[in-house]
């Protein structure tokens, strides 16, 4: 498989952090971001140039724009754009969740994705190629109690991505992708010790990374899942 330039948000934790070594080891170049400057610095040491990592909060539109401009101007548009960054609401009944917590879920999980798309997709469209993967969830296609804001955000990602797929030119793809159930800090926030029954993120990445890399224009507008 030819080497790909891959943009990955939420690269410092959870699924994103697990994908970095899996993608880099296969010879692809990862341009990742995360909110923690110290974790970004650790990634830069472990996965040196041509990989590159930046401390970026996806809710900060200006910061996302500056990051994207740097990547595109130096390396060109990505071949694969993965919107992975997301947060979980405190587990509680919807009416018990404070407005600030609800807003944070929507700001990161929905508006953050839109910010990244706005920054990277025009260059991909001008080139006429590239795959966009927006991480959805099983809770973007079904519901559960006590995680209503998260469900709302991932249902939004499904709709946003399927509409985007209709807007892209031939040769491109936008895919809402359910990664499956993985033992991460986010899942433990929702399920506590019950998360231990599911695969660790690094194990998941050995299957997920090749799955991501094989996605192409034929998958445009399909709601897919990593199996």
C-alpha cells in the first residue's frame, strides 16, 4: 500500500493514541493533535519526523485553522483525515447534567469535527481525492440511559457525515465509522469496571488501522463499523 499522509485528532489518548503506532509502523505519516502539550511532546519523541504532532484544542477554530495551514503548506492535503477527538458527559440523567457539561460534549464532538473539516477539506476537494472518517459510535445509532448528550453528539456526526458525503466530488469519501466497544478511559467513565470485558485500544488498533487504510471512494456515504 502506498504511504499515506494521515491527519488524526485526539492522538494523545484512547483510540487515537493506539492508532498512531499502528499507522506509523506501516510506513504512513501521521499528523496528530491533542490538547495536552506534554503528551504531544511525548508523541513527537516516540514518533519523530516525518510524523508531526501539535497541541491543538479542536474547539478553537483559529488554532485548528493555523494547524491545518501548517500541515497543508508543508506536506499537502491529507490522504486520510480521521476525526477522533471526543469527550463523554458525566453519567447522569439528562436533566441532571449541567449546561456546561452538555455544551462541552457538543463543542468537542460536533463543533470540533466541523472546525477540522472546514480547515482541511477544501484542500482535499481541490486535489480531488481523500477519505474522511468521522468517528461515530454504537451510541450514534442506538441509545442508552445516562449518556444522552453523547448519544446526541454521535447521532449528529452520523447525519453531518452522510450529508458531507453527498457534497464531495467523485474520488472522495466521507464515512461515519463506529469503532466498536473498546476498553478506554471514556468507556470506563460510562461503564466503570465493566469496560474491562472489551479489547484494549492497542489490540483494537491492530485490526482498525488496516480497516481505515482500505477505505476509499466506494465507501462514500456508508455508515460502517470496525469488526
